[in-house]
C-alpha cells in the first residue's frame, strides 16, 4: 500500500533539508546524485498532486483541506532545489524562475499574497519573463527601504514558523494549524521574490560574459607537416644556375664548403649566442699598466733611519743631485718672459 501524499511530501522535505546542510561540493558527483534523488522525490509528489486534482483554480484557500495546504509549496521547493544545480546554469536559473512564478500565481489565485506582491505580479509585462526593473525600484532610497522591510517580515515569519518543529499538530486546534501553514506559504512567497531578483541579476551577468572561442580542431595534413631536416637538401643550393642537386636530392656535381665558411657555420651552430671576452681581467690590467692607462698604488714611503747605511747613502745621492740641478739651473733662468 502506497504512502499518503502528505507523508511522502514530508519525507521529500527531509531530503531537501539534508541536501541544504550537506558539506559536499556542488560540483561533486556525490552531491549531484543526492540532488537528483531529491528532485525525483519532489517531482513524484507533484505528479501525484496533479493526478489526484487536489487543487482547483475555482476554489478559495478556505476550501482547501488543512492537510493539503502545505502541498501548495511543492513548486517553491522544486525551484530552490534546481537553483543549486551548477551545470547548465543559465537554463536551470530560467527553469527555477518559472517555478517560482508558478508558485506565486497559485498563491495569488488563493488570495494568500499581500496587496503589494499582487500588484508587483500584475505589473509584469510578460507573466513568466519579468525584468529586473519590474522586481525592484529604480530609486536607491526606496530600494534600500524595501530591503529593510523584507528583512523585518522575514524575521517575523521565522519566529512564527519555529512552532513547526515543536508543536504536536494532532492535538492543536485546526484553525491554528491552518494559520501556521498559510504563514509558511507567505514566507515562501517573500523568498520567491528575493530569489527571482537574485536569479535575474545572475542571468544578466551570464549574458554579458565574453564567449570563450572554440578552438578549431587540428586536422593532420601531410602537406602542412614541417620537412625533416635533410643535410642533402637546401633550397639555396637548388636555386643555383647550375644545380648541384637533383629534385630527388642526388648530387649532380661535386662541391665543397670552404674553410672560412665552415668555421663561420661551426661558430653559429656551436657558439654561445653572445660576444665573449678575449682576455682575462688580469691580462687587461697588465696591458693598461704597460700603456700608462692606469697607475699602481704606490707603497707608503719608508721612514729615514740614521743608523741604516743604505738610507744614509740614498740621502747623500739625493742631496748631490739637487746641488747639481741648482748649479745648472740658477733661480730665474726659466723665466724668459721676465714675468716673475
């Protein structure tokens, strides 16, 4: 015997809750498998709702049985679950938006929505393709105030809905249970408008993203393959008036590469690719010293020692040289212009 729809719906919601609290990465295989199972469970419940005609466009919310009121949230749960899909992101966002709108129009038909929400739906140019400007005000101040009001309403709904996890509905007054279920639907309506706005913003970003060019497939073509290096084939040789090689690479006449050319080719092939120094640093210094390009640092002069015979002889020779110089060059002899 199959389970009642309300029971299967509650079990599917537990799967949704487990998926939302999962620590798995959304692009992992395990997460995708769980996501697929949750969507299957929700879609099975929705199919059962449609087959049993539990809801009608011609009835009011008061005509819906208490046990079935919660089932009106099926499209909301399917939409939020699809929104977690990372593959085919643009397509999934559009599908989720369609389900959010379907859920909102259903609540509008039952008179569950607030007047401002109904006015927003009726203001859409296209019922299932709203624009971002139709969901939020263009005035920044007004938009900020709307965000504050939504936050307050969301907080109030969350406080009210805490009873869903603590109350025994079997022992409660039916009117209280109905009110809690309708408050839950109103909370989902508020979240649906928020998700619609968020999804439309993401779709706008995806539409403006640059398209990655598809790299053309490389087709192998023997004609485009680079020729393998062949020492017997050179275009330069074949361009001579009297060709050295035939088209098949056969040598038609002897030829030689002169030594100078061979040396140049060898340097190009085995060279370093840069100009290298031709002498060491020590050789450069010696050459500069020999040509007077630089002067060695002189050693500090040795102090005169009266007891040292060499120092005394050196001083004597120095004094004699100075006496000879002064004798041969009397003072003023160099001033031929009489300037001193």
